[in-house]
C-alpha cells in the first residue's frame, strides 16, 4: 500500500497537545477508509504538522482527516522509505 506524507500549515501556530487529540481522532476513523496513520511530527513555532500515513490513496487519507477533525492537509506527497 502507498505511503504518504502530508503537511499542514497552521498560521497561528500549533500546540502538541492539540495535534495529539487530532491524531487520536484520526485513529478512531481510519479503519472506515482502509487507512493507517503511522506517525506525526510537529513544529509548534512554525505552525507545521507532518503526518505519515499508509493509505490506498491520498484522497482516502484526506477523508480520514476531514471526518475526524476537519483539518485537511495543505499538501500531500506519496513517499518511499530509503535506508
């Protein structure tokens, strides 16, 4: 299954605790779309969130975010892991 990295840009900054809650909501909804959110990273000062997700498509990953909390990514990239 493809892996995607999505990027959220939050203009007013972001708190790690808020992202943790959003991620928890993603985990509750992901099964509906055949998606598996793997990890996330946060840059609180820059207002950036990066989510790593295994999904059948970028659209499926976006649907999880939309259903879970409404914060869809600004960008999403299909990525491959290197060593």
